[in-house]
C-alpha cells in the first residue's frame, strides 16, 4: 500500500467504514493526454453514515474528506461506490 492510499484510508475513517476497498488504477492512465499527475483510484466504501443520503450526497461526503488531496492534484480521479451495509449485503 502506498502512502497516499494510507492517507486516503485514514481520511475516510470518520465515516466508520464497515468495508473499504481502494484500488489504484493510475498505471492505466499514464501518458494520457491532459494527465498532469495525481492518482486515479476506485473506491468501494460501505458505511451506515450514508443512510438516507442520495448517491450525490454520499459522493460529496467522501469528496469533502479528501478535498485538499484533489486541490493538490494528489488525487486526479476517484470513482466512488458508496453504500450502506444493508445495501451492500443485498448485492
């Protein structure tokens, strides 16, 4: 696990995730036009903190915790799947 992955995981702890999977897809985007650095990640986060929130509100909640990492271009792109425990179990 890289330092940035550890940082992302730590930053998401206020959501008390029951499950958190973070995959670094940066290697798939190396050399793409317009890419100015920063990592590309896929996130699956399961947390009851998302109960009653829309998909967009859940993503905003995650983005707020990582906002400075986006601004610093440490994270270039983040694909987020955020669900509650009951939604995750039903899949």
